[in-house]
């Protein structure tokens, strides 16, 4: 059906935590486009939230625990997937974490453990999940991860998460190279600041969001539904020739670049 570009597709979604999650916005868009979805949750604390949300897709929507920092959890999750379907076509990785103290103060103060944790959960988990998902993508597929502008430019207080997102983006390119022969595409969406629960954990996020809204060409931040539409495009035949790419909002680049140039010019004067 023309209005359901993902009809007949099967996908796995990692990272839904609450109704404000970017993962939830993309999952809703994928489901509206016709995809059947399986979900993870991390820990009993989040289970009830995720269970209530995925209930919108009908009673009995598959939902299993999976801590992406544990290989045995990942293997167990995909064993459950195999019990429900003989193939998948889509995978969403919207998982990131760094200790709160690492998102405050100076980057140079990042501890070894905070650095390791941020990279393990925010970047390596994409590799670990893709390794399990790829054998099930027997008809090819689309893997999508979520990044942010702090991966390529310094965003104050984003700190080690920016470095981890840079690792995520590089991992996307290497995975795209490895999996391309299997007709599996791997891409990132890099959105502007979105008012999610995770974003609120970044020191100074409110100021960052205000700065963006004042200086971005569209004078606003991204709407989660717009990220969902981009996710559908990258998962559909419309994005069939796109892989190894970071789809970035130009508004983000212009906003931060204009401010940087303004400050540089002020110093020069």
C-alpha cells in the first residue's frame, strides 16, 4: 500500500523508555507505516512504562528484557525474536548512557570508568546488536541509530557523550561496509536538541534548546514526529541506496556554526 511503505516488514526496537523517547516516535511511525515490531526494555523499572506504550499496538505486542551491555541478554533477546519470526527487516538503536557527573563540568575531568561506560552502552552496543540482527535479515534490511551534533562539534557539557556519538557514527560506517554485501543498510539520524528525559540530564540543556530555537533557520527544534518520518524514509525503499550516512538537520549545523563564527569575529575585533 502506498500509505504503508513498511507493510510486511518486521522490526526490533531498542531504547523506548517513555512517551517522549525518540525511539518511541520512530516506533510509532514504523508501526503506522505497516511494520510489525518487537521491543526491549532494560530492567523492571522501565518495564511497566514500555509495556503500557506498546500496548497501543495491540495486546500481546512482543516485549522482552535486554540490557545491551550484556552479551547474554542480547543473545537471549534474539532467541525470543527467532521464536516469533524467521526474519527481521528493521532495527532501531536508540540507546545511550553516560554517568550524570560526566555530563557536567569539563570533559578533561571524565573518568576512565565513565568513558568506558559511555562507549560500551552508546556505541559498542550497536555493533553487538547488529551482529545478532544481521543473520536474521535474510532479505536485506535497514539498521538505524540515533546520533547528535555533539559527535562532530563541541557542545558544552555534552562531553564524553559527544565522543561516544562520534564512535557510534564511525561504527555506522564500518558496519555499512561489512553488511552491504548482504543488502543491509546502516545509517544514523542526527537531530537537533529534543526535549527528552535523557536530554534533561545534560547540564545546561535548557540553554542549549533556547539557543537552537532562537538561531536555527526554522526558529524551532525538531518535532519527534518529523524524526519518525525520517526513520520511515530510511527504512523504506525510498532510502534503498542510502547507507553509511549520518542524516543531519542542517538547522543544527547553521545554528552552532553561526554562533561560533560570531564569537570568533568578536575576538578578532
